[in-house]
DNA sequence: AATTTCATGTAATTCGTTACATGATTCC
DNA sequence: GGAATCATGTAACGAATTACATGAAATT
């Protein structure tokens, strides 16, 4: 019951799996570290955390810094609340990770899944990447069909919008192709049904992503932005 | 009051400005012809149409086919409802078109605006394109900053996600640059305060978009899809 | 005759935001 | 000591979806 959000729940569990955190920090990581993928507000996050606690997947802990705990105990002061994943929460997250329902291919859902690929088994990674790709290919076909049907009735701008949209999708398909290829390459020999199941993966083994030219130089002219 | 949806309202008015239509067809055009931009369901569309009628921007007309009107008059039968833009509606849409609030640069809003560029004055087109571009450049800066701050703490997949996201944004900026350039080129000489205001633009004058290689051949292997 | 597609709607529910309210900590 | 940022929450609202309910027209 209380089937909260899906993607937010998933992302929160995933982030907390790496390390305990309080809400404020959680939100920042949600909005920056994890790709471009959507900005949640506190009004969304805090109630969600409550629910996850109620489900037994998280526990609230007083802030870890000793003076905080002291200050909190002295008066009725409010201290930072650090959320930590419980064993049940870990289990639940792992279950979510292996679920490859057809929702997993949708835009934001996919991005969230991808963001936690580091904690995902290779087999599942493949399913998600391939599922996403065929979802996009479906979309492309629909776009092509609709374009073929209506091309002459459309003005230049509408046409240009369609063209650009299609090109974006095509570009993502190419990206997925590269990723899938390098997953396959990383598989090498031996990856039978007894996969290593990298539950507590610390080894630097990620299969080796397609090295793109890192044009993203540090750019010293801005650090924390305005 | 009853500030409905924004983008749906805008798109509906824009589509009906071209020709009267009934709800079902409207929805199809919303989801196909107008770029990739989001699929609205009937549960959203019909109530919205009601509101627009209540505001005096649309009127409901019985289906135009003569047998339908006849059938409807005979019994209490339900006939197709064709929506037509009123004079007030036309005026309202034109007002929305010229509005360039900061919302106009956001993803979906922008797509909707762009889709109706054929009915938009050149000056406004420029403002929207440039606004969108600077919005994206802001976003890029934030992404670069956040990446510079967190690069070493991130695993390969998260990094790859970020990289791909940034590249997508960069690509759109390049697209906008082309568009802006060709808008400027189309302006030629003379485009003072007395612009032609293409209210009932039928002339093929659109300024000439950057001709991209039309790789979108008809593809006879699917017409109306499954 | 049955199925698909066209066509219009409503009610309940989900997901998420904005605005508000409060207070602690850090930096200048 | 004042501003910015950190930190946690709630209530009211908004936008849109899903599932439901209905029925006509076209196609097979």
C-alpha cells in the first residue's frame, strides 16, 4: 500500500544505499549528481521520507555529530535527521533494481535506472538498455509514419520541430548502441547464470564505458555558481 | 481566473485558429503533428475545452455534416461537437503569442511556442529563441559547475549520464544558434516597428529555415501503424 | 454479427508544486 | 549582528492520469 512515486522512492533508496544522509543533502544529490534528472522539492521529498520510514525501509537517526545530539537532548531542540537504509530497505531496493517492468524504459524512469547502474547486475543492465532502445525505436517509427502522413500540411516551423525531435531520438539510439556494445564487450567470456551479483561492489569493475572525448574541462570561471 | 494548464490551452487555441475541429481530432493533432510534445488524455482535454467555452474563447457547434445535424435533431442523440475559435478567443491567443514571460523558455512551453511560430511575429520569435538559448546556457553552466565539484566521487555510469545530458543540451544550443542566425538572415533590410504582423499569413514567407538534409524519406513500410 | 475506431465525457486518484512557517548555523 | 544558506516541515492547490461509463460509425 501507499505506492509512493516510484522514481523518487527508488532514487532515495539508491542514494541512501551508498551512505546515510539527511533530507536536505539528499535533495541536492537528487538534483545535481544524478544526471539532469528532475528537481524534486521539499514538499515532495519529506513526506516521501516519512512514508519510507513507515514502511520500515529507513530509520531516522539523530545527527551524527556529538554536539548536535547533546544540544538536542538538552532542550526540545530540533536536530538534523539522518536517514539510514535498513536491511529491509536494502532488500526492497535490490528487488526494485531487478524489476524490469515496461515502465523502466520511460524517459525519467530510465534515467533513474541508469544512474544506479553501478549497483545493478550486468544482466539487468542489458535488459534495461535494450528495452529502452526498442521503446525509442517504436517511437521513431510512429514519428516517421505521422510525418509521412502529414508532411505537406505542415508549415516549415512545425516540420523543423519534428525533424529536430526525431534527430534527438536517433541520437539517443546511437548512444544506447554504444553502451550495449561496450556492455557486451565487457562481458568477455564466462557470464553464465552464476553471475558475480555485485551486491557490495567495491572493485573497479564496471565493464569499461565507451571513452568519449572529455571536452568537459574544469572551467575555473565558476565554482558554486550564483 | 481558472488559469487552466497554460500549454494545453495555448495549443488548443492555436490549433483551432487554423481550423475548427472536434475534441478527438484535436487530441490527435496535439500528440502527433505538433512535434513530440506531450500526449494529453481525454480526461484533460475535454474539461479544458469546457473551460475555454465558458471563457468565451470557443463555441461549440453541432457537427457540420448535414446528416449528423439531422440525426441529432430527431432524437436527443449526441452528435459530434465541433469547436470554433471566437473573435475573443482569437484575440486572447494573439495576446498569449506575444507574451514572452520567463515561462516561455521552459522545455515543453518552448516546444509549444515553437510549434506556432508560423503565426508568430518575427520579433517575438527572436525573443523566444534567444530566451530559450540563454536558459539552456544557464543550465549548462550549472551542470559544468556541479560536474567539476563532484567528478571524482561519481562512478562511470553516473558520469556517462551527465556527459550525455550535457551533450544533449549543447546540441540544442547549436540548433538554436542556427535558427537564430537564419531568422536574422531572413530579416534582410527593413523590419522597423511597422513589421508586417503576419496575422493572416498565407504567403510563403517564413524567413527560410536552415535546410537540413531531409533523411526522412516516406518509408512505405508503414502508413497508419498498428 | 462482431470488432475496431471514432467520439464524449466523469470520478477518483496520483504526483508533485508553491507558499507558508520555523528555526539553526555559518560567513562576513 | 545581519545575511545567506542549511534544515525541516505542512496545507492548499494544480495539473494531469487512470479507470470507468457510454454510445455511434465504419470495417471485416
